[in-house]
C-alpha cells in the first residue's frame, strides 16, 4: 500500500537540480505545480524566478526559460514542487501568487522580471485596525463579525448582549 502523504498540497518535489536539457527532459510532461529558477551552488541558491503550471506542463515552462535570451544565463538550477492530483488549478495559481506577493517589495529578492503583486491578495488586504474579528454573546450565543465591539442591545437572555471575542 502506498504511504499516505504527509503534505496536503505537494505530492513530490525535486530541489536544486542542475539546469541541463537532459534533466529538464526527465520531468513528465503533465507535471503540475510550482517551480523556482535558482542561481548558485553548494548551499547557496538565490531565487531568480518563481513560476507555476496550474494545468500541467512544468517541463514546457522550464524549456521556454532555457531558451529565453533574457533569462537563460540567469539561472543555474531549478526546483519543482508537484501538487497532488486533486489540487485544483486555482489553488496552484493562488499559492504561486501568494509567494510572489510576499516577495514583491523585497530588495534582496533577485527576481528576473519585476514580479507583480497578486491582485486577489490586494483585494483582501486590510489594515490591522479594520481587521474583522468574530464576537459571541456570552448570554444568548449570538455571533457577530465586526472590527469593533458590536452594539450591546437586543439580547434575548439579558438586557444587553455581552460580547466576547472568539
Ligand atoms: Zn446576547
């Protein structure tokens, strides 16, 4: 019986593989997931680029990077993180977007192209003082979502709701 995977997203990965056509050819064509282009040796690898193939085709992406005039000399190694078969393409896209987003203003991140912020993350971004928190009334157990303490009136079990953060 195959061993149950300990990871929810990643099925398998290869890391810090030398950039050669032969190595890239060994990646199955259907491979879906994230990949990183790296530059370095030994224990030091700078991330040059983070990409993904949500629908399958990591090998094709790496081949394109290999031939790209702009990028081909910028990386020496690569890593691939294949997602489980049941992980939807939109999850792969979000994961890649999140990683890029985290690095989007990092001076030390030596990404080839200025990688964009992930729009969907921008849409859900907030300020700490607007961070929504859940509240629950200790008396009637009604719940509310608010960035401040919700109104205290109209409790069915007492004169006022007695809110506590949950
Ligand atoms: Zn109440």
